[in-house]
C-alpha cells in the first residue's frame, strides 16, 4: 500500500482507496457488484440500517464506492469523508473512523444472498436506466463500433451479472483485497491518522506505473443510424489523432477542445449554435481509454446532414488557422480559473491528486506552466493530424419524444 497525502486546512478529511484491476468484462461486473455490496452490511453491522446508524454516530461520515475504466485498467475506488478530529470533542474519534473503514473492507466472512440479489437488481436497473438516456446510448453505440473487445462498458458486460453468485463474489472479494492499491488523503490530517491507515491489513503493493497504455486499435470510419421517437436528434462522432498518442499531446488536446467547443465563445458556440441555430447543445470531450476526441450534439429532427457539415466545417477552419488568436488566451484564462477552484475545494483537491498520481495526468503546476507556451501554430499542426472516425446518429421523428 502506498499513501499519498496532501495537507490542506479544510473542515473535512477525504480518504480514497484506489484499487487497480485489468480490464475485462468479468472484473468490471464483479468490482461494480462488490462496491455496492460492501455498503449493505458487515459481520459486525448485520444490516444496512445498522451501518447507516454507525455513520451518523461518526458525525455523518459518508462513504461511496465507484468503479471506472481508465485506459487498460479498471480503477475501483472507495471514498470516506469525515469531519476533522480537531473539531470533535471525542477521545477515540479517529480510531473509530479507521475502525469503521476496516469493517467496510475486512469484516466479511461471507456475504448474504439476500443482499447479493438486491445488489444485482440495483446494478441491472441502474445500467438499464442509464442506457435509456439518449446520450448514454450514443456513447455505448459509438464504443461498440470499435474492434474486438476494446469497447468494454457496464452495459456490454451486463449479461455476466447472472453468473455472479455467493461463491464467485466471495472468491473475487478475497482476491480484490490483494489488488494494487494506493491511498489518497486530503485535509487537515496528522501523523496519527497516517499510522492508523498503515495498520490496515492490506497485503498488496503499489504498481500504478504507466497506467496510460492505450489500446492499439486500427480504427475505421463506421457509420450507424438509429431511428427512434426522440423530440430531438443526436449526433456523435470521434476524431482520432494520427500518428501519435493523444495523451502525449495533452496540452494541445485540451486547448483544441476548448477553442472548438469548450468555451462559451468557442467556434461551435459562436457559429453553429448562435449564428446558425443548428444545435441545442454541443459537447466536446477526450475519451482517454480509446485515445479519441468526441463531438456530441443535439439538434432539430431532420437536420442531420446540415449539422454534421457545419461541425466539420469548424474543424477544417482550425486546420487552416482560421480562428481568432484571442481564443487561446481565453482558453488559458478558463483553465486558470478552474485551477484556482481546485485548490480551494477538498473534493476537487482529492480528484486532482487522483488524476495526477493514479491516472498519470500532469500536475496543476506543470499544466499552468506548459499551457502558457501553446501557440496558434501548435494548435493548427495538431488539428491537421485529426481524422474523423466512427459516427452515430440517433434520428428522431418530427413527433417523437425522449
């Protein structure tokens, strides 16, 4: 176990336990089920109600478990948030906090079948409800166009949920506690907390090196049209970067996305949304697991061809350098404002610590230094290496409803 701690004068302390697993449908399903299951009971606290009462006794301590895919890895993390000890007049408060964390992770001789069945229903319902959202369906379909098993998502793995039983989840749980682990702490902690965390009986080691090893996939240009009863149509397409790795050009990637569609005065917002009134919204993003940029928008039914051409036109303008150079300064100022916010919010400090130390993103200090050096020529050269990849349309009829 490796501990990375950042001391900040907040009224709360946040601790994140981050476990790394190889990407597979089985690991994704089982780690998702486990993150739900651990919150229902322990051997000491027999019911979810008893666990919640204990959290209230600890001055409303909160706990959440989540599982995400990042590059070639699944990151399953567990966040604990509690009031800093100096504000609590209770002798063994800190010991009780860490004892609760110990119970969550280790106090499970055997899970209960009733809880497992409940969790499986929860995971299934959450997945199906999410898939009913058009934007989520767009992402699932777009990822599904990638070759072989690279497009792993919870939805594409949900059929394995039937295979999860008490024996298999108990076996996974025992192996899970041996997975690679890093503990992040943010807040006004002291050495006593660090000592107590180190005493937790994790037997694993830290190997979060080179987490960003992207799938080496040869993408082809695929197009998928899905017709349905939507009150607005959606379009989503990917841009791949040839021939280099997008993450190695992190700064140019961020600046390009902000100028294209991430700012209120970006090219998409100024020209496609405001001047032409073609889209209701437009989102630009970096799908880091697949080394792709993504453009997604919603528009009036029947305008798909016009909208697509308008979006592509703005990309071509950036490739020619046909954009106001002041947008580079606007993008930098936008990023600066975000960094200022990060340093003053406990949850965001933890997220940034996670991003830098677990996911391998640059530190804020490095970002602030390098973003200042990005030039218009750099962005134009970057834009000219982008190629349109997969495209998905959700086509709604005139009288459709979401």
